[in-house]
C-alpha cells in the first residue's frame, strides 16, 4: 500500500479541523492547541519533524493529566490530528483508528460536555474531503470495540466508506 504526503496532508488538515472544534473544552492547557497548530503546519506543506511528534506526545500528556473527561477526549482529538501525518501504509485495521480517531474523540468530547456527538459526527462527515474517504478505503475495516467510543468509530467509518 502506498500513502503519499499529499494524502497525509489532507487527512491532517481534516483531523485538525475536527479537533479544533472542541479545543475550547481545554482552556487552560496550551499543549493540545500546539498539536493542532503543528498538524495544520504539516497540512500546509511543512515537513514531518520530531516537533510534530513531540507536540502529539505533549497533547497526550495533557489528556492524561486532566480529570475532566471532555477535556481529555478533546486533547486526544488533538493528539490524533498531529499523529495523522504518521499514518502507516500497512493494511491493518488498527490504522483505521488513526484516520477516524480525531473526529471520533471530538464527538465524544462534545457529548461529554453536554452536546451532541451525532451532530459533531455529521459536521465531520460534511467536512471530510474525498481524499480522506479514499485513504480510508485503502485499509481493511477497523475493529472499534464495544464502548461508546467504538460506537462513534463505527458511525464515522461506515459513513466515510459509504
């Protein structure tokens, strides 16, 4: 399987857009915003550098350090946005989580904050470029699990593949 940088840039841009919608749920920690900014820089033509990975790891630390479940999910959406640049060209169901993860986590964050996960998913689907859908179709079906996060994964994946 092949994935070129242009595909990864489109994916990272979409992922950053999804994650940025729930960024206000993390007002006191700059690390998720930095991860989204790094994803946008890559999407705009920047290189894949150690700084991008470092920003993703920092956002993951932010997710683990908060006791607010919505903020944690929002930070995980930012992790996924920065990590989109590193989607592996391996025909593995696990890679599907990296494609839908930012939108999935944003939807969960929205729901945990008292909003509608389904409305967040509808927004993400409406914004998904054809390239994101084509990239997803290169991979076998994901294995989302039986949690609420898994339900959101299934909604996103099936709609993006449809």
